[in-house]
């Protein structure tokens, strides 16, 4: 089904690749997989055609036949394996079976204590607002900071509330409710509780790495609130709402040029620097990092997209300069319009489109499913 413009673009790329004169050539192979499946001689009868296809098509059933990189098969098999092991783990008995085993409640209690010990204090919003310079109080980036701090506070309060409630329940001070039982099961299974997911950002991480990721996000905001200046380079993947940060970039440019916001679009320039090599913020736009490329890799020397390296599934992108430019100055020629998503789930986690330079037709990367991701299920 074609449900959005990305589906339409992909279907159009497949039609252009397969519905061509080369497909009817007496000699040659199937487009995208000519080395895997050679067209049968035209003199064969119907049964011979079927036998030929049955014998040779099975070997051609590879990602390359659809324009995908072999890494896509590795990613899919890894996902299936993870799903299988998750299902096996759910079938394991919850109660301890030996003298040295831990019960469901004991393991949940240990996890609970660890999380409570690591939880930082919420931001004092009145303090942040009072320290904000008066001339900067209504700046787009200041609004982003306040919104991010407010959402982090909401998440921290929900985490502390649910954990304190469960702690009292395990001590016998409260009756164990259905919500408490679900929280115990999630802590035991190393999964993010649904109430935390609702207050947080889209993520496919298990609970252990999710907690570490949450602390890193809080640390970035904490550092931002010290001097209340836009970071020299922002970990955009560590924001609850990265779209708001990109909108702030456009708003800042629109105010300087005194143009309406709808006249601008986001343009991306890929630098050849890492985060540690950035000395200060840019005069126009903002420097961001924390993105991964799936389906291809970025060639630093050539400054273009290149085929991915086998088994290097998600290479890290260099620091990006995102800036606002008028729509009529947005470069499209020799650029692949790369979708950026928050997670590997893609679809509902779409953030924005980044133009990446390419020396081959962009259709190649469309068929390869190339996208940038902000967070990985580690």
C-alpha cells in the first residue's frame, strides 16, 4: 500500500528500475541482479521457462535483487534473532528454582533501588527562567530549552512516583496493584515501563541502556542551563523534540532577515569534523551530532554517499551544520533527500529530510532504503 510520499517515491524507483527495455532483451539479466539471474533463451517452451525460473531464481533471492545492501539481511536476521530470544525469555519461570536464584520481587527490588539511586533531581524551572537574560527570554532556542527541561521533569517525576509507590508496596505498606505488578514484570524483563515511555521519547532500547541514555540527555540539558547559551554543538538525538530545535533554527534566521517562517527550509551540510574538533558555535545555523546512517556510509574524503561497508551496519555521521535557507535556494541537484528518523522503527518517528550529496543517481539510495537514525536499539 502507498500511504505516504516515501512509499510513492520507492514504488516509482522500482518501476523505473524494472519496467525498462533491458528487461525484454534476449540476453542479459534482471535489472538490479543481472549477475545473479540471467534471462533464459527466448526459444524455450513454457514448461522449460518454468523449470529455468525454478532452478535459477532461488539463488537470486538476495537483497541485491531489490537494490538493497547485504547489510540489510544482517539487520533483519539480527532483529529476528532478538525477537526469538525475547520470546524464549518470556517463557522462562518467574520464580527462583534454586537456592542461589533470585525471585521476581527480589530482582525487581534490586533494579528499583539502583534506578532510584541514579535518578537526578528535577530542574528548578523558576530558577532557569529567572537567570535567562531578558533580551533572550523569548528567543527560539531559549523556548526549546524550557520545553525540554519541562519534559525531562515530567519524566523524572513519573519515574520517581511509580518507583516509590512500588517500593512501599514491596515493603507491605501498600497493597500491590495491577500497575505495580506490571512495573515489577518490566523491571524483571529489562523493559521500559509503558508509563515511562509515554512521558519519554521514542526508543527501542532495553531498560538498562535506556536509563543510561536518559542520564546523558539530562546531563546535556543540565550543562545547557548553566550558561543558558546555545551549545557549540548540540546532541540533537538527545532531545525530546528535535523538530522544535530545527524550527528554532528557522525562526532565528527568519527574525534576522525579517522574512516569514514559511519562506525557509532546512538545509544540511555535512562537515568533516567530529564533535571534539568543534571550537565554537556557528554564526548562522547550528551544529548537531548523534546521527547514524543505515543502508550506506558517508565518504569523508569525497563528501558523498558511498556503498556501506559489509557488517558495518550503522556508521556514525560527522557533525552536521543545519541552517535555514529560502526554498528557492535549496539545492536538489545531485542530492539524495534522506529521511531522518528517531528510531529504527522509522515510519511514525520521522523528523525531517536532509539533503546528502551523491555522485550516483539518488534512485540507488532510494532502493537501498538509506536513512539517518537518531537512536539505536543497543
